[in-house]
C-alpha cells in the first residue's frame, strides 16, 4: 500500500468545469499560509483557456487564467508545470495586472518548469482557421490550446526554455511551419487576427521578423522565473512540513478521453496528469485529498453537448442569474441540468477521485425539491454513463426528488452541526451514491461561507 504524503491536497473540476475550484484552492492556501506553513501550489495542465478568480487583499477580485491561486501569498511558491501550455504574453499581462491591483506586488515566488510547452499566436491563428473550416473546432476557446498540445504529439513543440535562452532558428522554423499550414487553409499568417488577454479587439500575428522579435523580448522578461525544477521539486515533495496543493484546470468531463466531442480540452484533466507533469516525482495516489469540486444542487455546462438531465428553462434561468452561470473564460451562458449520478460516478472513477467538495449549497428555492437522476435506461434496461453524444441521446434518465432546505438558514451555518437536517440528509445521500467522502461545502459566495465536513 502506498504511503500517503502528509499535507497534500489536489483539486479538480468534477463535471464540466466552472465548479468553483479556484475559490477552494484559494481558501486552502489562505488557511495554511496563516498557520505559517510554507505552501507549494502546482498546476499541471491546460493554459489560458482556464479561468478562476483570486481575491485581492482589499476584497476585490481578478479573473486569472495561467497564474495559480496563491499568487498573493508571501509564503507560497507557485509552479507552472510541464503539462501546461503557456502563452508568454498572456502570462506577463496577468502578472502586471496583479501587480497593478496589488500595490505593485506579486508576493508569491513564480517558478516555471523549463520544459513547459508554449501556446502562441500561431496556434491561435491555426485554431481559428480550423474552426472556420470545420465544425470540429466549435468546442474551442480560441486560445490555441489543442494545436499547442498537438505539436507535442507531432514531435515539434516549442518549450519555455526556447525563449528563456532564445533559440531564434527554432522559433523561425515554427513560424514557417504554421505559415504553410495556414496557407493550406486559405489564411495568411502575418495578417491573421487572434484574441489577446482580456481585450475585446483582436491583434495581428505579424510577420516572421515581428513574431520572433516579440518572443525574444518576452523571453527576457520570463527568464528569471524559468528553472530546471526536477531536483528542487523532489526535495520539496519529500519535505512533509511543506503543504502541497495541486490545482487542476478544466474538469474531468472535458478530458479528451472522457468528454463529449467537440466539447473537450486537449490536456489530462484527471489527477493522473500530475504524475506525467512532475515526471513521476509525485504519485497522485500518495496525495492525501484528491477532491473533485461539484455543484451541490445542479450541474452546468458550456458548449454544444446535450445533457440527459437538462432542466426546464424557467428554473434554469433563475439559477443562471442567481449563481452567475456564465463561462469564466468565454462568458458564454451555461446550460443548467439536474444532478446526474451516473455521470458523477463515471467521472469519480476515471478521475482517480477520493473525495468531493460541494459548492453552491445555497442555490435552493422554497417548494422546489432537488431533482436527482439516479439511473439511466435504454429500452428498459439499466445502463451506465458513456462519453458519447449519440449514446447520451438514447438514455432515459430516472429521477428522485429530495426535500430542499432553507437558503437563509444554510447561509448562516458555521459548522456541520448547524446545517439544516435536509442538507445533512442530502450530503449523506450523495456520499453514499458516489462512494466518496464529502470533505467540504460552500454555503454562499463569500470566502468565509464554507464548512469542512467531519
């Protein structure tokens, strides 16, 4: 049996993303840093397609995409791992934005694994061209994530070390490759328009010379953060006085192996991705808490997937407004569905999850029972969840209803004992049906509206 590493926690989205895991990571970082513990926050997947919110010292909030939670914690080191794809301009803009709103301070030390891959404007231009050419790109955020990961499989990726110690020849060859690819799709790379960080207007990729010059300048600014981290990461992981917090991007239901096309992402969204990103230094089975964050009383989804448990628009519209159900990166309104236990059981299994955190326990309404799908049937025979849209269109969900609880009462609760009895019954039901421990809930939007479950 593998030894569990003390003071280690990992958090992922348990369904289709936007479950509020950024807030949970932020609370854990804040809790341990206030205890005086050195905190390591490690992100191992995704890129600028992710979105989470960090809370500033004056209570204001900033939406981040590449920087992990913990960036404002003096005792923290935040590590951008090898499994990520980083857009250097976006990263530098995020850093400057945090400084601008935080008295010109970052606080945490930022470390980037030198082998972390790059996602560039070339990738964004190619993704946009593909989206125009075929429907297969309809699940994309426009941040060039899939083409950046495809470069790894096609054996010609660019890594952060290629701009930190500038490799002009390699950068130029990359530009010329994408110039040829886009020409085949009828697009001129130099004049192609791509999204820029937190800007409504698009920017031009530019000529080869302009592209190379821009990356060289960005490399000089990033160089001081770039390290060969394997030796130091191994030492940190061995030191159990240090608190390790792993922050996943996206969610298990968006994994390219376990999601519904085209609404998938290109990286490993399960906890097993930590193993490959850290090159085997961290075995996810040794992480004490591997928590999937899910919404307590409903599910939400952005994209073209059609969920079997989609709810009527009257209740969905109310939840969407009350819970601000719009994509953190895309701003797209989310589809709202009833809790789907067959899907949650599947994601729990493939995600290597050992506990759950339920957010949005306050999204309940008087005289409105909580509707839960407990099983699927096809032609009268019970079946399990499968990640296929054609399959999910065939299933007939069967529901039960559980009694709701008082919103004001749960928002005032400070401990498990103070929760309404109906909420306790609901938590027991979910834990039993997912064969998982419920380790924490949130009872409102504020940081202090959370309760750890004994």
